[in-house]
């Protein structure tokens, strides 16, 4: 690409790559292309993909969350105030989501001092309101629950790049990304280290 930045084939090849794990590096390569290459169909596809991926990098403002809470009110992320917030994406048909909810209910954050600076919000990708409400009730989920009932067509799925559920993200109190796609088992240690560093 450095030698032939105006070659539209370079954009075509790049568009075929899996860019999710290295968005910064791919963005750097993409910037080397000329406007001619960037304006091709493949160039536009790459630009759109990278734009979404870089929104989930540490320090970036987290995407908005569309939907309603269990009591039917429109969700406002400003209603959740904490130094660290876990954003969970799940669906009522996922057995792993159910298993992980049990872990979360039994105490995801171990240190008492850390618990005060931590909160959770769950975003369901369900399409059926009744199914979602029943799952929340049966699992006795006590933290804020959100859903827009658009299933995989939800803007939440697109904006947060949800490929599978459950998926977990950590954001800070200003809703900036701390860690995208973190393993649930790693949340306690990450939160502890982050709060300790922040003092």
C-alpha cells in the first residue's frame, strides 16, 4: 500500500480482512490510501468499519444505548453513576447468559471497597418483550435492565459490534471505554486494579 496507495485493488484486499482485533493498525494503513482508493465501494466499506471499531477503543466515548428499562422508561445512561460500569449484552435464549447471571448475583466484585465504585447495566438483544421480562423476573436480576426489542437489528448490536452474546464492556463514569469484550472472569481484577490506580 505504501508503494501503490492509489491502487484500488489494495482497498479491495483490505476490505476482505478481519480488522476487529487491530483497528488502530488497519486505520493507519487505510490513511495511506489516496482519495481515489478511499472513495471506491471497498474504500467506503473499510472507512465505515474502522469508524465503528475505533469507537470501542480504550478512551473512546461509548456508543449510546437505545431501549427501555423494565418499567417502560426510556434508558438514560446518565442514570447510572459509578467509577466503573459493566455493560452486559445478553439474550434470554442464551444458557451462558443465565449461568453468568448467577455468578453476577453471587458477587462479581469481591472487595467491599471496590463494590462502592462499581455498577452494572444489562442490555438484552431480545425481540420479544414478554420473553425478556419473564427471563429478568425468573433470574431475579437486580441491576438496570434495558431492551429495545429489535433483536439483531438493534442499533445497540451494530454500534457495540456485538457478534455473540453474552458480551461484556467496562466503561468509566463518563461512559468512556475502559475495556471492550472483556471476559467476565477478568472483571473483578480489572476493576480492582483500575480503582486502586485511581485512588
